[in-house]
């Protein structure tokens, strides 16, 4: 399986709401970097986070805008996340009932048929605005 | 170290093509134009009716001159704006992806009259560009404005923690 195929499996797992398949794509010790966290997630924390996204957005849909292999197993993608926030996040944030469509980009480093690392770029302010969260 | 598998750099060389080399050079010039505050070079990099998307802009900009005006606004607010490249890669479909860190100090006037905070920020982001010939057909920028606002002091950490969800 090449890197693009692994990336496609990841998209399919997200859109199939299959948390187990999604988690299984990450290598043991794989790291997940996102502006949401001040440290990379790995292991159980990563699995819990992925599950919590699907819990928070039961109708979660990942729309891929572009995806390309840059060589060396590195896949660069840009996408839009669609979903309605009807479930609680892992941090206890209650559902807002709002529908979101926020863009982002990611870099997946693939080795063999596993994801070794994922770097996410997104604008937390856009997410907050769409969810109606304003500074207190 | 001896290894039976090619390194990442070797793999990149294997995949390197004349087209990807050309795209990377075009993208380097565009990137340098931002770094060097060269609005004309930015305007010239885009195809007619191309689009430029940035989280700080409510709608995509259309055409190179509009992007150049946006760049001038950024450089006015951040007169010491500079861009440091983290990575630049071309994919097989005419797309160039680059990761960067911009830095700047908010000392200039803002278009809406907001006073400068006099604070410096260093923020990462990624630009994805679709080239058509030697021009950019579309370009999308991804960066985290909440991180920016925290560094410029427009938002306090407690406020950022409140608006951030999902962690």
C-alpha cells in the first residue's frame, strides 16, 4: 500500500465513522500535532481524541479538496470538515447544536501501511466563530 | 549508516521531475516576494481570475493585484514582516505545498483604526498553491489566528482556552 492509499483509508475511516479503523492506521508511537494541543498526542490520548471528534460530530464528514504525495511517504492534503456539534467533546464542552464547515491542511508521514505522524494546520478562531464561542 | 531502503531525501530525488523543479523555483520566487515586501512580484505571480484564500479574509481575493494589496496591508501593520521557510514540496498534480513561520511586530497602523499592540509574533502556517503554466491558479493559506491573537496580546490565554473547543 502506498502513502496515498493509506491517506485515502484514513479519509474513508473518518467518513465511515469507524474509530477503530482510524486508530489502527496509526503506528505505535505515532504522533499527532495540532494547534489544539501544546504537545503532540500519541497512544491512548490520540485514540481518545479521534473518538471524541466522532462523538462530538456524529455526522462528521471530511471533504478532501486536494491530496498529493510529495515524496518519501509524505502526503499533503487540504480539506473541509463538515459536521453538526450534537455531542460532547472530551473536554466536556457541551453540544452547541451548530453546524460547522471549517478548512484545514494536514501532512501525513507514512511508513509502510501506517501513519507515523500527522501535522494539522487549522484556524481555531474560525472553529470557535462557527460554534458561536466568544471570548469571555 | 548502511541501509537497504532509500532515505527520504533520496526518495524525493527519485521523484523529482523537470516540472516539479520548475514549480518549486516559481514558488521560491513567490515566497521571496512576500519575504522581501515586493508587491509587484506578488501581483505578477497569479493568473487572471485566480483566487487567494486566507482565514483572515471573509471572502477569497480574486487576481494578483488584490493579493498584492493584501500583502501591502500586512506589511503596513507588520513593517518587519518576514517569512522563514520550513519545507517546500511539489506533488504530482501541479500543487506546491510550503510550510513556513512568519514573524512580525505589530507597530503599524491598522486599516480599521485599531492601535498597534507593539508586540511581536511568530506563527506557523502552510500555503498550498495550484500552478497552471507559470502562474498560480489558486492559493490557500492555513494558519491559526487564535495563536496570532494570543501573541499580539489581543486575546488573553484564559479567553483563548474558553473559545477553543475539542481539546
